[in-house]
C-alpha cells in the first residue's frame, strides 16, 4: 500500500473533505502525513512538531518565510522549492512508502504542484464547482478526484479517465459518541428554544440565502436557527454556538430538531455543492430541509425541499411533523453508512493506483519519537 502526503492550506481541525480522504487512506493501511497551512518563521521560530492525531495519521505545520513572498515570482519559486524539500524530508522521517501527494486548489502555490510531481504521484481533490484555475490543477495532476457529480461530468468531458468521482464521507466513529458526550453537546443548546433548525457550519462567504432566510425567520419567530461561529442573520431567533473541535461539534447535532441547508441556489458555487453536513444529519436519521441543490436531487424522497421562504416554511412544517418511526429515518441512516470512511476507502481503491510501484524510491525512516520536532529556520532553504 502506498502512503500519502496531504497539503490543503487548511488545518486538521477543519475536518473537511481532504481530512476525511486522509482518514480513508489510513483505513486502507497507508501512513499519512498531513501538512497544515505553513506558518512564518518570523512569527514562530519554534521547531515544527509532528503529532499523531489518528492511527497512522501524522500532522505538522511546516515553516516558510511568509505567504506574502508568493506575490513575487522569484521569491515564490525559492519558497516553493524549500517547501517541497520539507515535504520530502518529512516523508523520509516517517518512512513513507512511494507516497501519493494529495492537494486542493492552492491558488498562489501553483509551482508547488509541479515541484511535487517531480517526485510523487499527484492527486487533485476538486471539492467545489467554481474553483479558480481548476483546469490547471487538473492538467498538472496525475489523477483528479471530484466530489460533486456535476463537476465530475464537466471535467470528464474535457479530461477523460483522469477524473474520478468519489463520495463525501462522514466519520461515523465521531458521531457514535457516548451518551455523556451527546448530552454535553445537546446541553450547550439549552438556552435555545425549540424547534431548532440546525446548520452545522459557519454561515460565512455568502453561502446561505440571506433574504429568504430572514423572511422565513421573521414570519416564524417561534422557530430558532442555530449556526456555528456567527449568526446566520441578525434576528433574535437566530443563534450562534462556539466553534469547537470535530468531536464536540458533532455533539451539537443531538440538540437539533432539523438539519437545515438554506443555501443560495442563485450562486452556481452553492447550487452545485455537496454539503458534507448533509451526511452528518443523515447519520442520525434527522429530517433535513434544504434549498434544491443539484447534487441533492437524488435524495428528494429523504429531504424536504423549498426555493422560496414560503416553500421552505412548508418544508419545515413537514419535517417537524415527520413521525419518529418514519421509514425515511432508516433510509437516511443507510445513505450515511454508504458514505462512511470505509466506503470512501473502497472508492479510493478503485480510483487510484495504491499498490507500491516498482522501482519506487526508498525513503529511509529514522527513529521517530512520540513527539518529534524538526525543521528549524536554518533547514528551510
């Protein structure tokens, strides 16, 4: 089994699609190096720490001179080579076997993809419909894994078999918490009256239809919407919970009455998205109310859809009145199981050449301490 290196420009606690692909690789037996968004040596001169966050998944935050240098082509080139050098050193430290390099849309770090491809099989994770310079990242990759089905068909029309479709994945282990953990998560919502329309995410970046949502909540002051980090709209029946780690975040689900996805379908970015949180709602069998996102149409028998505030209000009423013994709840659980980390790992087996290749370079592994530090400033360039 080939090992893996992930670089997304995010942190592990984002716990989004790339992090779950990393868990799926580890489930297959791969050793995974996950590199978080680099930090500047001018702000943090401490050696980077390598820590194991899950079985066979090691996370670190590389060092570089600074993101601003990437605006200047000669400096960007030097910094790119230095960052790639760190990744190779880290791969050697962990003793990775013929690793695959996974990356997202890296925007200003295009040269890094080309640099890493010199030594590693490279895989582009295409998460959303509209991503700047996406054709470039597909072209430079050895394989591209697309999440939205609409994106998959669009890319496959141009790039052929290089593009593969993989599912979103929900980590059922995080959701199968003890009763105490569930109670703790639900207790944080005690100050919010029921019924609660839960949006398990931050409502930033214009993702939600603010006008429709405001009209809906103003017309139904007894309904309360909950989001994470900030309020979705500035109304008294909109509430914000603190952003916490993945385990604690999942605990919030147990205090929701409805999983709510009021995305702005006028924006193609969101019209074509596949919300990861949908499968977390489904994992609890929870009724879901959503605007009609294209990639959710296949679940029309399990989701209550609405375009306008009036249609969403009718959908919320239907969801709230859904019987606890409705067969829809079991069907949602079944869908969630088909989107588990284990299911994603099977898709990766079909989509990627995961067997160690002949004549692959050998990466020697020094003894790795439980808390390993490396990469001082002098080692970067």
